[in-house]
C-alpha cells in the first residue's frame, strides 16, 4: 500500500488554495506549496510524498526520464501508483506552472545547483 489510511485521509483533506505561493525545496530541486504536505503525516507517508514532489520537479524542469536519478523506474512506479489509486493530492493540480512560478523555479535551481 502506498499510503496508510490515515496518511491518505490527511493528504486528501488538504484544502486546495489557488492563491498559495510556492517555496523552493533545495534538496529536491522542486517547488512545494503549503497545501500539499500535511503536518501530521507519518514518516513513511512523508517519504512517498517526497518522491512525488521529486518527480513533479523533474517534470517542471523538463528533465528527461533517463536522468531521473540512479533508478528512474522507481520514480516512475511511485508516480504511476499514486495515480492508479486516484490519490487526490493537491500536487497533481499543479502540473503546469505560471510564468512567475516557472521563473522562480529556474532562478532557485540556478542559485542552488
């Protein structure tokens, strides 16, 4: 199971805020919005969400799948499994970036890598 029942409920209970501003997560090289990661999620659930954030960051930055780390299939499988269970994660609603968010991401990646 990708998420425990409790973690899934916490993730899906997050209210989507279309006006929220992202922050840059340097270790994952991705943007994260405050309504995407519940505070009380388990460590296991946080790890899976981290993997989803990493994949979305690859997508936002246009990184080819062959360059998705040492085991690209791991990330593809995580992403596919989250979609297969129809996870209602706010992060799936932000697959496209606004011009300002895209510029912020590219500036942040350039400063940190």
